C-alpha cells in the first residue's frame, strides 16, 4: 500500500492576527511526485508525470460547489456574476492575496488530486487537509479539541506548483500553535484512492459513523446506507398539514420506491418534512395556517407509522423581515461599517428593496456566531425540535453562512465560531426518551463540518430538469440541476464511507411535473445507488400511477437488486464522460463495466477501452442497461445516459 506523508505547519513568532488567507506553503508538483517514488509510484511513472499535463480534481469549499475533474489543459469556468449574492455559494471566503487569486489557477479546497493517464494506467497525486481529523466516540464529537482553519489549494499548471492557504482571517496566532496538517500520497486506481481516503478519515468506520447506525439499511456493519422520503421535490415550500398527512398515509399503500426498498423490507426509513412548515427564517415554529396541529403532533404521526421523523431547519440564516430579526438586529452579522452581510438570495426570504431590505434585492442574512446569546438560541432551537417536538433526523441546511467573514462581536475567525456552533447543534445524539438522533448537513463547508456531520450532501441540489440554460451560460457551478448534481456525485464518489456517508439528493421516478426522460431518471437512480449512500425519494405517493410509475419503479428495484452486492468505481474519460466498473473479487476479474455520458453529444468509445480492466479475454458484453449504438469495434453512447454491461 502507498505510504502517506504528512506535513505539519506550526506558527512561530510573535502574536499576530490574520487579515487575509494565510499562505502555508508553495509545493513543487515534481518534488511531490519524487517523494512518492517507491511508495506508490515507480521512477518511470514519475518521469512520465513530470513530462505531461494532468487532469485536476478539486472540490468546492462547500457542498454546493462543483466537485469533479477538470480535463488536461483546462481551467474552471469563470462565473458571470448576474447574482452577486450567489458567489458565497462557491467562492472561498475571506480575503485572498492578489498573487494567489488568479483566473489562471485551478482552485480546490480540503482534498485535491492531480491525475495522469498513461496508456490506461493512472497515477493519482493526492493532497488532503487532515488537521481536523478528530477521534470520535459512539455519541458523536469529542470535546476539547481545537479546530484548525480550512485549507485551500491553488494549482499553477505552467509553473507546476501548488500554493496552500488557510482561511484564518481574524485568527490571532501564538507561538507554537498548529495551523494545518497536509497528507500527501499517490494511488494507482479509484479503489486504492478511496481506501486511502477512508484510512485517513474513517480508519474505524463503526466509530466514525456510529451515530448513524440506527438508520442503517445495509447488513454490513462497516457500511452505512440511509433512505427515506422528503417533501421538497414534489411540493417545494408549498406544504400544509393535509398534504403531508396524505403523503404519510400513501407512502406504504402505493408501490413506490421507498415502499419497495425500505418499508416492505422492514428497513429504517426517514420521513422528512422540508422547508415551508415554519413561520419564517428565524421564527422556527409551525405556521398555524398551514399546520394547525403543531409540530409535536406532526412528529408523533410520523413515528406512529414506524418512520423516523425528519425536519428541515436552516439555523444560521434569517429573514430580515421576520419578527425574530426585528427583535434581534444586533445578532445579525455585519461588516466593519455596520452593514448587514447578505448571505445569499431567495425571493421568499427577503424583500426586493426598501426599509425591509438593507442589502441587494431578495437577500437573506446570517447570525454572528461569536455571540453567546446566538449560541443559546441555536441550542434551544435544537432542544425544541428534538425533545419537545420529537424529530430525530434533522436536515440542517445553508450551513455555509456560518463561515462568512464579518465583524464578529467577539473577534476571532469564522472557523472557530463555526466549530463551536456545530458542536452545539449536533450534541444531542440521543433524545430524552433514549432514542437515537441524526443530522444531515447541507450547503455545508466540507472541512469545517465532516466531524460534526458524518451524513452530508456532497453536491448542489438536483432538479426535475436536466439543466437550467441561463445558469449554465453564466457558469454558475452551484446551480440546481440534475446535470450539476451528477457531476459532483460522481466526483465525490471516492469520499463515500470515508469523509462522509454521501448524500447525493433524490431519485425521480415520476411522470408528472418533470421533464427528465426515462434515460435520465435511470442515470440518476443508478448513480445515486452505486456511488453514494443515501437513497431519498420525493415523488407523490398519493397520486401514484400504479401501471406506468409502478412498472418503472419495479425496473429500478430490479437493477438495485442486481447490483446490491457490487462495489463500483469511476474514472473520468473527460470532464463529462466516465468509465465505471465493478471491483474485482479476490483474484477474479470485475463482473461489470460501463460508461456514463453527461454531455450533450453522443460519444464513441472503442471496445478495447471498455474492457481494458479485464485480464481475461472478453467474449461477450451482455447489456444490463444500454443507451448506445454498437459498431463493429465500439459503442456510440447517447447523451445523458448510463450503460452497464455484464462481462461474459
């Protein structure tokens, strides 16, 4: 196995306070390759890598950013800022030095890799920020360990260097304090890459993911798989007591995916009530015109059906117009001039202009997490949701807002206050009845959150449409679309069961209120199943078409059953196309091979490329799922498709 090198960065000097992202180091790519010779790659491989350009993988700083490969010679596309507030969703926060901030640099956060391909054989060179890996126990996070600032990487293709920075704006350093720790290693394929990441972040999976065990629908203790139904992608924010009651009743009565995959098999199942139940952001109580029975009765009705009650909350953000915001103006994070800092844009959560909008149109705002009274507010919010109302699966959303740099009342750096706040949010792993409680993180800063939120979203929101044209043209990487969601789900696949139990978002199987084709729905359903660990569904269980939707659901369930015992890997052909393959069992060859095309045009792949991972002669490729035209020597794969073949 590949040896993993670790570099520690310690502050030495007089007390100083950072006013911008701190540069830790500038590393030579060629020197890093040399350091891996003999412990992951050969000298010959290193020489090839030194002479050739590389594909680059870099995750966004939070889960709604792009997370995937950039092809050899290419760069990330620059966002055209039609909506300035949206830059918070994907731009590394804080102040960057001009010599680091350049459009001709590749940017990634937390974990990056460079990949070279030489005749079908890969070399992955990986850098990971591991200073925030902490010991955990079965009840959650270990107290008393200080968080370190998140690390970002800036890769210069031409100079072949990687500049590493820490987002520590506002942090006061003292002599001898640890700033960061980086791990460096090489890997030869997807499975070795994933295994090394798991060893770094989850060497004891039962401990790392122990708080999620009560939701586990997988027989193996070493793997966690979660599933259930949520209201968002069918009703969005337009929900009420009668609608949710109907969905709750219908879920076990129609032949929908959740019934077939979880309820009938007596596996744990979440029933999550999403945005729309609350009075407003900040006023976290039932909107009585919609839920006259209140939240306690709602959670009880879910529990009585045998499901785990789930609830959406966005604890760090607030609508300026809310009664709570009016009573607590001093709790809202401001800049040095005292102006409230816009955290994002949503027409439902902010006025367009006027005295009820102190920033750009439709902005919402965030709390100053350095304040103890804000911390008490967050503590009481979770106490109410868990122990008064009875919800045991909380989706905590828009968490990135807790990492926005502002003029904190108590000084310090955003990451320090964020770490303190998420410990409070997630400290209740058992409710007052002794029942387990779990948290799903969403819109969360990856490195600052993985300890507190082992179950987390790892990409932007999906959508019942393949893409949103105007957002695509603006190069908005955090846009809600099936396409952008698929890129990040595939890109972050090697994190699964290591950094996080990956939540890819929902599977769509419906025919109403959707533009996705069957081909696209099969793609989404299989990518979520094969490369992540949470299967959520949001289709209408009440008006379920038993003939058409029932037949399609049965088809998806049969594919899930066929692949249930298989472990799949993925490798980019381009930024939009991927080879997929099952893992070898002992000394045998893989059983399955396949291809994913997320692009807009058909893609030709030679047959020899598709079977290159097989040592034995492949006589026949029997299609399991196929959206391709076969030629004499290859395949032409359709746009927006997945094809999988069993090797005979």
